[in-house]
């Protein structure tokens, strides 16, 4: 197998994670990329062996309006910083791929600046699509041109121009020679010219063994882009949508259908890039109505056919809502030191690390082509991957399922315990809103499991109690469908009116959630902090509605 067939990716949006300014003043380099070096050890701890980081190169603002393909963005540092960062990743046995933004450039790119200066006399007038010197635009250039997404800030390159094609292929060669990268994620691949992508594939085959090309594709038959002539893989937005909507609707049929649909598109040697969130979509912890579904969703992410990817911060269970005019909340600064205890105290982080370890140990099962549906109902789902059996439950109640089994005894890899088959069938007991991965017990599997068994009625994996947590005084909930008042305990000592949740304030919703938590057990300080950190109204409404 190639390295990417067995990869577990981590996705970093560097301008956000490092807290870089929103606009580039093209001043002296600030070495923010170096602050990401400690994250390499974090990646190792959660079982990651590949990093997708980008955009990285000089740009005006968010990074996708490139002004210099051969220079690290001044807000992040220097080319030497990037060379050193990739080297450190490789020393930790982590592959690195970057963003290739080749569909468009920014207006400060040298070729476009030459057109603005020399107009019809510019040698680069054919580097862009439909440059019309009889038109104009909001920048009063005295000419018009094609753009991407309706934004004249993003000037569309003419990928059929041989000079453009040669230039971009030379950029890829430069990145490999200068930084020793292992692949590219092609931005807006669904609008790239196919002959252009074939040229990129030939360059990829030339520059480095197993140099990987993965494209951003939203809709369509993925085999048009992912095949032996163009790209190795594309983003699996179809599964992304199926995972969160299937869980929210208690509908495993939608997820199973999505898997069959995407598997049916592709030849056996193609693996899609699977994810549950990224820098363009809301965090999975925000999208899920029932926060406890974080666990079964991530079990599927790591065990379904494809290449799993974690977006930075989601392993901590953080939220992020897409706003109308800003994606800032999706691309936050995170201080890793604030999460140094999460490996032991945050169930989201512990789950991610356990799944990463399982993916590595059982790569021969999880990275192969075998996938078999074993059980499918609206609320329970089981499938086989090689020797493994993955079983899931999206119901608030425990459930029992019976599936075909090839071995006599199985061990739970997440929570431990052994299950014995009878007559070629395995009876599996599933915890509420949870799941388990079973491996044949005769393979020397550790029967203790990696995670503590969750306590009943815990709605959010970030709220599982540990031995160190101290019980807090419970917030009393009066009878009825809505809470009239939260206990007078800071910071949520507020009156709760008898109105629908979507009409409440953020503070009132936080008090409601604390009261509902208290009904299920002691409210710990960590649980209070989780509630206080959530300031997104719709997310709080969904959270309040998820309790029963």
C-alpha cells in the first residue's frame, strides 16, 4: 500500500490556528509557523500520521488569494521555517501535504499586476480567463475578467494556456525540492480543467514516489476526478453530510445508502478523503443535535472505507458555527497548553486517540477494500471490515443486535470485554448513543479496552465523569416540560420564562441545560465550563432539545 492508503490525517488552517492578522501588510516575517512545532507531538499522541496544512503561501487575507506561490506568507514566517517544520514532521513519521490553490490567484499576483499596468501589451493577458479590455469592475481596472465564486478578488487562471500549466507544474517541483512535501490538496478541484489535472498528475508521478493529489470536490460522480489519470482522491462531502444528518434524524439507512453510493462510484484502488468537519463547514459538535453522537460518528469516521481526517480542535470537542459574513469561528486560535490535560480528562480526545491507535494496529482490516453490512435499522448499524465488526447505536436507550460472526470469540477494542459467538452468530449489547469495535480474541487483543465504560444517561462525551471529579450541588428542576428557574448558583442564576427554547436568551438556555444535566447526575465544574463556553444560540437550542 502507498502511505496515504493507511493515513490518518490532521487538518490545520495555519492562519487561524496561529492567530495571524486577517490582512497581510507584507511587512517583516513573523515566525508564527514555529509555534506549531509542539502540535507535532500532539498529532503523535492521537494517532495521526499525516498532516494537511494550508493555505501557506503569500496572500492578501484568508490565504486563497495567492500573491506569491514561492514564498511562505509573511504572517507565518519564512521559507526556512516551512522547510524546518516539514523536516520535524518527517522525523516524527508524519507525512505533509499543502494546499495547491491553482484555480485562481489574488490581484497582487505578478501576472495580474502586469496586465493592470500594461493592459493589451502585457505578455500575461492570456494567463487569465476572458480578460475583456472593453469592460470594467468594482476596482475600476478598465477591464473585466472571470473570477471564482463571484469574487473579483479571486482572478481565474486560464489553465488551458500552456504557459500557465508549465508555471504551476514548476511550482510543484519547487515545493518538493524546497520543502520536501508529500502531496497536495487541490483547492476548488471541481472547477479545474481536466487536462490541467492530468498534467499535475504527470508532475506528481515525476517529483516523488507516492506523491499524493487530493482534490476538493463537493458534488458529482467522484470517479470523474479520482482515477488513475487525474487525482488519487477527493473530499467525501457526500459522506460528511450523511454522517451528521443521519445521526440527527436517527436514520442509519441514510448513512448506509451513502456508503453504498460512494463505494459504487469508484474502482477498488481509490479511497476517498473522509471528514466530519473542516475549515469551510460547521464543527461536528455544533451540527449534532445530540452531543453524545460525537462517539458513534467518530467511530464511523475511523472505520468506514476511506481515509479519515480530523480538523484541528475537534478532537477537543470544540464548537464552531458558520456565520453569514465570516468563517472566523471555524478557524480559531487554539492554545495547545490549555488542552495539555485533555488526553486524560476529555473523553473526546481520549476517544480520538483510541481510534487512532486502533486504526494503526488494525490497518490491514481498516485500510483494505472489504466492507460488509451486518445489521441495519434506523437506530442500530453494524458492518464488517476485514476481521473486525463495528457496531453502533444512535438511540438514547441500550440495544441488542445479532450479527454473523466468523470467529468464536471477540474482544471490544474501545471498552473491553469479550463476546462469544454461538452458531456463527454474535449477540452484541450496545450502550446508548455509542458503539464498539470488535476484534477476534485469539489475536492477542487487549481485553481491558482503551476507554472507561460510559455511565448511563450521559448525553455529551465531554461530560463523562472521571474518578477525580467532585460532585457539585445539583440544580433542581421543577416538574413540567420547561424549567422555571435554575438554582441560584453562579454564573447561571437567572429566571427562566415559560417560553419555547428558540425564544430564550443564551443565558436562559445555559441555565436550562445545567438543570437538565443535574437531573442526570452531579454537575461537575468541567460540565459548567463546557456550557459557559457555548455561546451559539442555535447550538444551545439543539442541546436543550437533545435531553429527554
